[in-house]
C-alpha cells in the first residue's frame, strides 16, 4: 500500500527543496506536512511551487510536542534539517511509536539525514599518507570512533529500528559534502557556516592546515537517494534498522576544505568582507570554541563508497554531469 502522508523536517533547506520537488513527481499522491520556522507567505509560496501537496506545520526543531504530534499523523517522516539535534529525533520517534501502537496497517517509516562525521578520522587537519575508504556493506555504527559527531542521534534511531516492539522502519543516510544549487538562493549548511567564521576572523579559514576532504555528492543525487531508500523500505516492512544504513557519496573528484576555502576567501575579499584573499588555518581562538565537534567534523577525512545504494540501482548521475569544481564558485557566490 502506497504511503498517504509524510512529515518533512527541513523542507525549505538545500536538500529539502530538491526532495519536495522530486516527491511531487514520484509520489504525487503523498500529502506532505512540512515543519517550518519563521513562516512567511514567501517561504510558504516557494515550497508550494515545488510541491502543491505541502501543508505547513509551524514550529521549530525545539518544539518537541509539535513534532511528535505531526509524526503521529503520518506514514513516513523524513528529517533533513539537522544531523545532531537529538530532541527533534526523540520527538519523531515518540510520535511514530504512538502511531505504530494504534495503526496496525502500515509500519511507520523514519528516514534521517546524518553525515560522514560519523566516520571522521580525526587527523586535526593534517595531511596523512593513507585515508581509509569505507563501504556501507556490513557497516555498523559501532565501527565508528565512538565520540564522533552525529552518533548520539543515529544510535537512538538505529535502536528504535531494531527493537521489534517499536514497530518502526528506520534508515539513516550519510552524505558527504553536498554541493550544487538549491531550489531557493541558498547553498547548503557548510557555506554560511564557513562564511560566518571567515567574516569574524577577517579571513577565510580551515581547521588545521587542512589537506583533508570528504567525498562529495550533488544535491540532486542526495534527493534521489532519499527516494531510492524510501522505495527500498516500502517494498518490505521487515527492512530497516541495521540494514538501513547508507553512505551517499560519489567517486567523482572532490576538493579539500583548504581548496574550497581558498575560493571562498577570494570571493569574500572581492566583496570587502575579509581583510585578505585566499585561506589560512583559523587561529585557536576561532577554531577551538567549537571543540571536538569542529575538529572532528571539519578537520577530518571522510571517504566512502555508496555501495548499497549502487546495488539498489541509484547512481550519482548529477555528480558526473556537474562536478564540484565546475559549480563551487557559483554556489559560494550564492550561499554566503
Ligand atoms: N550540506 C552538506 O554538505 C551536508 C553534508 C552532510 C550532511 N548534511 C545533513 O543533511 C541535512 C540537510 O542539510 P542542508 O545542507 O540541506 O541544510 P540547510 O540548507 O541548512 O537546511 C536546513 C533545513 O532545516 C531547517 N531548520 C534548521 N534548523 C531548524 C530549527 N531549529 N527549526 C526548524 N527548522 C530548522 C531549515 O529551515 P530554514 O529554511 O528556516 O533555515 C532548513 O529547512 C542536514 O541534516 C545536514 O546536517 C548536510
């Protein structure tokens, strides 16, 4: 039975916009409840243009009661807002557990977007001779360095998806560096993040000398991966949990954070927003306040193969058509 309703958390975002548009094409019958903060007519209209089945649920990730109540009403929840905000994950799981206990017709589905921070090698922005390339075939969260980012939320989701009494199908997607153009003028979470730090420091920068990189993936391929995994879960209600873990990366050439921030520094300098062009390592006073979170996420390598998605017929077609190096300039221009 096809799902009738879905809750999208993060619909107005870089990934969320492409996802909503793709859902309109592939699942036009699906009624979409979309959590939205700071709602304006413009924001609501932009989303409705991408998918006419959208209904706005006003609230933020901090509004656990609103998220739980919305999750309880739907067949599918897709969370593409934040990999690390655990209360929002708990609220989704609480709502879906209630749904599972009252509706025996369909096992509710939860897809969560995490990231490659889980497998970070914690080299503190230093060049190393060997970087492990991970596969998601046989991948377990227990294989990851235990203090890595995202894991706190991911473990809760995995646990819910493996406990038979919860009755929830879960999947966690781990994209690498997501790039491309958004459906609205925004460019993914890392662009404003690095820009904000650069403006505060007076120069673009990195965590460490940073010849480190994550494998990259085009935003349209990420949206297609979400739909591919949704199809996989819908085919068989016993799927999910420990077989619901998917890397989402391409094998196309990526760029190190140092190279990306060098381009960013030149753009910011041309706009008079920093004192010098190019990039240099951020001083301790800028990098250290983010603590292990910053070093682990931004001073590490993340190299993976999306072997399981490949086995399901997904391929990174947009990453081949529009490689990172061809769009990085424009996406930084738009996103800062
Ligand atoms: N971008 C990457 O390279 C990358 C890499 C790996 C993993 N990820 C993960 O992939 C997911 C999507 O990333 P993205 O780049 O699409 O992010 P994004 O463009 O920053 O979008 C985030 C979305 O979540 C919403 N949101 C954020 N905080 C919220 C809050 N407190 N309350 C309500 N809504 C909130 C935003 O709403 P507004 O429109 O109001 O801002 C937006 O819709 C995230 O889980 C991210 O951690 C991203």
